[in-house]
C-alpha cells in the first residue's frame, strides 16, 4: 500500500478498502466552499437584523431607536459562534462539512473512528493556530506522510478521500 493510503473502511465484500489521505489542495477547496456557505448564512443574519431595524423605523419614516441598531449588531455578532458550531457540530456528527461533502473528503480519528465533539472543538482551536502564523501550520501537511496539518496533529485526526 502506498504511503498516502490506508485501510479505513469496509468494502462491499467485507474487505478493507484503502482510502487515500486528502491533499492540501482538496482541503483548501473544501474550506473555500465552506466559506461560501458561511457567507450565505452571514447574509441571512445581516438581513434579519436589518429587517427588524427597518420595521422599527417604520420603513425609514423615522429614525430607528438605538436598541434596534444594537439588536442588528447582536445578530451580526451571533454569527461568530454560529460559524464555530458549523464546523464543530458537522465534524463530530458526520465527519464532514458541506464543503468536505462536495469534494468527497472526510475527517476521522487516526484510529479511523468518528471524531468526538471535544476533539472537533480542539481541532477548530488548532486551526486558528495553523493559519495565524502565515499559514505555516498548513504547510506541515505538504511534508507529512499522512498529510496532517498542525490542527490535525493537535486533535489526532486525519482527512481522507471517500468514494
């Protein structure tokens, strides 16, 4: 078996089918797709806050109260934990975000198991450490045998290609 493959799932005949580790390129495409999904949700948060401000201003006839503007800001700020939950919950529930589903990659533990909620949260925190210093934590994946980035090392996870 090539060094970039591993036996991770059972094929139809009950034998182990090798799954290749996902390369950095696929992972970046998946992340870009996730950003597109999240920007769509951000637009909904902004629209919901803007709508209540518009309604409270009587469709622009009067100035909206300050509280309406604060509620709009709260809607926008609520997007931050929503974004974190998007990744953590989807990684722990399915092992895939919407972007990962689109490019056919999946997150697993190194023992090929399902990723726990705490491990998903740790991976998300590690992701910030991966990208903060000029994306150096991602460069590690180019030289790692299992194509693991810094956040994968911290959380004990691997990303594999799925059929």
